[in-house]
C-alpha cells in the first residue's frame, strides 16, 4: 500500500505550519526581533518541508512494519 503524493504533501504542509510556529517562537526569544525570527522561521520551514517530503517518499518505498489490508 502506498500513499498518494498529495497525501504526503498535505501531511508535510500541516506539520510544517505546526513546527514553524515553534521555530519562530524560539527564534524570537533568542533574537528579540520579529524580522529576524520571521526570516529564520521561513527559511527553516521551506527547507524542512522539502526534506520531509523526500523523507516520506523514501519511507513509502520501505515495506518494513506495514501490514497488508485484510
């Protein structure tokens, strides 16, 4: 059983919104400026979204731990 590409994209996008909020908050605590925190958050979000998508697609090819339906 494999996932459709749109499902992997939806999972990656929704997780990234959640995780970027945390990155932004931490960056703001360290930098004290909205501008710097936003740059860090956006850069991390884009890079990690791409990496997560690739990671999901790789894991989708591995059958270990999967069960067949029925």
